[in-house]
C-alpha cells in the first residue's frame, strides 16, 4: 500500500476476490515465516484458477531462525 498499489491480506485462498487480479499484469505474493507452505501453494493455485498464467519465484534472503517451544510444551529436563 505504501507504494500506491492495492494490497490484501488473506488467511485462506478462497478470500481472494477475482476483481483483485482482473486486468493486472503483475501480482506479488509474500508470506511470513509462520505461514504454512501449503497455504502459499493454495494461494498460487487459486491465482492460476483466476487466470494468472506465469508464476515466477524470486529468491529471498535465506533465514536460519529457530523459535524455542513455549515452556509448557518443551520437554522437562
């Protein structure tokens, strides 16, 4: 949005409105580290259903982040 372009946040691929992609030449999809890969794949599949014909994956910064389990879920030592 800061660049003057529309942006939408979805939790599920069915939330994508076909009007969002109609007539667009380029569409960007980003996801946070906690977003399941299957959700990203479903969003891409939905975009293909809506007529997006070319998908390019750009290389991002490789992160090596590990989040510790909450105390209640970690093994007792």
